[in-house]
C-alpha cells in the first residue's frame, strides 16, 4: 500500500473531509500543516505546480490534487487502485 502525503492547514473542512475518506482506506497519512511551517507551503507549491489551496494530496508519487479530486476518484471507484498500486 502506498504512502499518502497530505498538505493541510488549520480549520480546513476540506482537509478534514479528505482525511476522513483516507482513514476509511486504512492508509498511513503523512500530514504536513503548512500553517505551522512556511517553508512547507513553498514546498507544496513547487511540488504541485503552483497550487495554493489546501489540501493537496499525493499518493505515492501520484499527485491527486485537492479534496474534490480525491472524492471524485472515490465516486468513480478509482481511488483503491491508486492506493494499492
């Protein structure tokens, strides 16, 4: 099973929704709160090609995008395949 990297921030309902879905998949979530470390915000923007919103999600080496993209993958029954690789 692939590692999940989640860039998040404080008081973010979209971050909470993404974490809730990922927890149902029994994956290990590595969460980076960009509000606590400005250098991580720059890292996130670089890795995503300039995205400034949170959450930003990576599963293994695959860039998923934000919560909307994650939820869409789940609705289309594609998320499990990405997670299991």
